[in-house]
C-alpha cells in the first residue's frame, strides 16, 4: 500500500532510516488500517501518502527530539487507531507499550494490529480517569503519551497519574500547543509536573506541530484524575 521509495526518502530526509522489516510492518499497518476503517471509524486519513506523513511520520519524528531510554515503558492514553505508540514501537522495538482506549471496537482493532505486526502491545479497554487510579497502573510508566485527543490541561490530568516520578508525559499537539501550555501551567504544577521541553516544528506537508515534554517531579495527589464531568465543571487553573 505504501510506496517504499518515497516513504524511505521521507524518513531519511529527517535523519531516520527505516529497515526493510520496519517498512514492511508499517505497510501492513497501513493495509489493516484502511481495511478496518471501512467497518470502524478509525481515521479520516486513508490515502497512502496521508498515512505515511500524518500518521506514521507524525508519530515517530517527535521521538527523535525526545528520545526514550532503552526499554522504556510507554502508555498511550486515548490511543484511537494506535498513534503515536504503534508506529513508534515499530521504529523502536525495544519499547514496552500499553494502549488504552475507551471504545472496545478500537481496542479489538489494536489487538488485531498488535498480533499481525508483532507489536507485543498490551491493549486495554478503559477510561483514563478510572485506570489512572488503579494500583497496578498508577505511576507505573516511564512515559505517558497522547496525540491531540483533548486540550493540554485535561490531558495532563489524564496522563500524569500514570507516570512514575522521574518519568515524562510527552504530548503531541498542533500549532496551538504553546497557547494550551500557557493555560495548563497551574494544572501541570498541581499534578506533579514541570515543563522540560517545548519544540515547535512542521510536518513535511507544512502542518504545524508542537512537542511538549513534562517531567514528573512529584507524586500526583490521589484525588486526580477526576471524571470528565468534574473536569469540565471545575477546570484546573
């Protein structure tokens, strides 16, 4: 489905080299995504070039600006069709990934994807505000990540409870990321985080992106995360 030459050139232009095996796994991912998207609403982007740039490159490239440690544990909160963690796992097979999503149909897709592309991912059906309080999940991960599934203030409340003290929350945002960061400063501090890195950049097609890395410097207070209704009624600010 993906064009091997143009995909390889896309990544190489930005200092990333895809092996033949990595390309084959990404190509299989693209194929499964396109087929299953006809049955489940997974993505509006289904053309090969769009998948290569807006899904695969967009998931992997930020982690060349923040490079996870060897063997790091990663939870992808509200992962949807597996972005960014599944392409990242194909590029960095040493990582241990957990995929959390609230829609069972998507989790079934993720499990199929994991099996067919040998991701060895843990796929969990559940809500972040519930699993973020579970003893076997809370403050158990080196990295939590999310790709633009909510505003940054709320994402911090969903994601930071999963992160070990000393670990990071890596948020992949659009061009409004810095504005969202200004609104989220109080929440970040309250939840035990400290902003460590903010990087604005563009995808090869010109779309603006912001990488925000928040270090977990102290435990998150036990009352967080709250449920969505409480978060909407009383935002952290």
